[in-house]
């Protein structure tokens, strides 16, 4: 059996465009004399269609698209993800119940439909809002082999009462196929590969796994899909592997299998590719191609500028440095040098006179001089206003530059440095920002990397002075509290009590800022946003 894994990028809400792409891949697979082509989960409507799925005409259009795809399958078998529905059963939301389904198409006919059984509701997933569980399982014969078909979470059976893979094998499946839209996070490929290897070692069946590629809107952030579709033989040998973060067509002959070597899965390299893809796709889907970035001369804005340049092209990125009386000449020089190295547009817009005028007017309103924190925030908000004005004039988006550690602790200014249409590194902690900077060491000025981090909003300010420790200590404490969800007592066994209690208090008190932040790009197992649903105000203390 010659098969192809169609690792494609489809957009939610773009049913016609998705359908044309699916048919084009089917036609090419016919030319390749393939017997079977397998597409990802919810290929036709797009995986993150969210509440579009509640509209009856959206479901109808997706079904009509399926009928056109069926007509294109003369001489080949195709497995395509779509949304099925049962108009005879009305769900609790008042609409016909829906299913996250795979259509098995062969020679211009629908052989059958298989539904997703395990519907995740953890982290960023909310599938029970939209779908009902599987109606039944059947096997489908292609080239004399019985195919057992499952959808994404059906592979991840740990913690569920059902084991879909086991049921398919018990029914007599010769080959296991999983169509998936599995979001990326650091080391996710190895997690998937290890899981598939355990399944193959247990059941001694070939396993075909087709994953989505691209980036789609989450509920308040961007999910990146890394592709890296995979085929393992019954003996566990790697027979096929899709490219990382790119569309690909993976061809495998199960009757004449050839073992291949795995590709490089360096975590920082994958993180870089995920962020570049996330920026590129967000701008494409939002119909923007130009970005403005506030350049402070520091490492965060330098890394964001480098990522944006890769994603959008140097001609579409403008860096603006906005010095006040606090800003050092070195910071301005570093911002200029970075822009020259990247080849991006660069502007210097001093804000000191604007700051003086605004502080004077605010002093009259308050009938006193603003306190230091107010003065600091005024500077950040002037910069945010300038960036947003430039973006408005150029029909562009501002990319904000705050990292995950700052976001966690609220070490950022609402309507200031948080302003923007996309928060590119809001799920990247400060230490990983340094690792990313190492990838761009040829273009990021050395001084931006080695100098002591500072917001430069008050005299002699440093991040260590403001936060009470350097990032080598801050980052692991914050990550233990946020990503590991460790208890305070567990973290206190590893780190000093004053810092642990201080950072936990800052995390709690700054939830309101995170709710108003620009959408970020999810690259860790636990990012801020819908995957971490914490009340803005509460009295729970751990």
C-alpha cells in the first residue's frame, strides 16, 4: 500500500480555500499512484473554528465541500477531517449535535465516517462545547489491509475510561491511522513519538500519524501546529517523517518500507521556528504585513525584532527607539546597530519633551508631583501611544516585546509596553530569551546580551533591583509556580521563602494585566490565557 500524509495548513472559516487545497493534494497523489492519502483533523473547516461551529450554515457548507471532495477520489482512497452532524438530535445548546469526524472516501463514494471518541477539555481544549463522542467504530479495507482510524486525542488514552487504539486492534485492524491537529509546545514531538512507539511496541501494528501544520487563533492566543507527521512500521522503525513547521507530503510504501533517520529536534531551534511561524501566520490571517516594534536596546526587543524580520521580511519591519532622559546612549546605539544588522527600518523619536509636558499637566490635575511609579508608567505609555499611532498610519500592527517572566510578575505597563496586536514572546521565559538571542548572535549587538537587564524608567534602575533577584533565580521559581503548578510548600523546599512568597503574590495581583494583554503564541505546556483560567480576584493562598 502506497500512502501519502498530506501535512497541510488550513484556515478556520476558509472552507472553499481549504477544499481547493485538499482536492489539489488528492489529484497530485493520484499522479504519484498512491493508494491512500491522509489529511489532518478537521481539515475542511479548520481546526480552531470555535463558535463558527454553532452556525448551521457553517456545518452545511463544510458538508457540501465534503461532497465535492468525494467526487475527486476516483481511483484513490482519502481520509479527510470534517464536521458531521445529526439533525435528528438537538443538543443542550439548541443546535443539532455535531461530531469531529473523519470521512473515509474511496472511488467517488463515502465508505464510512469515524468520529473522535475522546474529547479533551483540559488546557486550551474545549471540545465538549462543540462535539459529541463517537457513534461507533468500523474498519476499512484498502489494498487488502484493514485500517483502524482514530482522531488526535484518541491516541492519548491515559486517564480516560476508553482505549480507542486497543478497541481498533481487537476489531482486527492491520494498520492504525490517526488524523490530528496537535498543538506544539517545547519537546512535543518527542512526547508524541514516544507515545506512538509505545503503541507500536504493544500492538505490533504500523502506525500512521498525520498532523496539522501552521498557526491558528486560540481563544486568546495563537496555537502553533508543527506538522512532523510520522509513520512507524510494525517493528518500530521510522518510515516517514514530515518537515517541522512546513507543509509537506510524506510518501511511504508499507509493502516496501525503507527506514529513515530522524531529523534534528533541538528545542531552541524548534522554539525559534514556532515563533517565526506564529508571527507570520498571525499577520497573514489578519491581513497585515507591516510591523512596528519598540526597540529599547535590550535583549527582549532585539529577539522580537529578529523573529519578526524572519517572519515578515526586513522591508516590513520598523524599529523605533524612544529615549527619555533616563535612557542611556548605549541603549540607543544598540537599537540602531541591531536595526542596521537586520536591515530593518529605524527611527529615533525622543520623548523627553513630551514626558515633561504630560507630567506637568498631570501634576496640575493631581495638585502634586506624580509618584515615581506614575512617572515610570507615563514614559511607557507615551512610547506605546507613539507606536500605535505609527501603526495606525501605516496599516500595521505593533508587536509587543514582554516575555513570560515579566508577564507572570506584572513587570510591565498596561497601555504602555503591553500595547500591541501580538505579544510574540509572552510564552517564552527570560532565560529562553537569552537562548534565542544566541541563535541571532550575529545580528544582535553583544552589549544587548551581556548588559544588566533594565526597564530604564528611573535612575539606576535594574530588573534585579526591582524584582529582588537575578533571572537565574527568578525564572525557575516562576516556572515552578506557573508551569509545574507546584505548591508553595514544594517550591519553598528549593528556594528562599521571601522570594517565593513575593513572586506568588505578584502573580496573583497581576491577573488583570494578563487579561488585557495582546494575544501571544503558545510554546509551553502551560501558557497564560484560556489554558490557565484563573479568576482576576480571589483570596486563595497556597
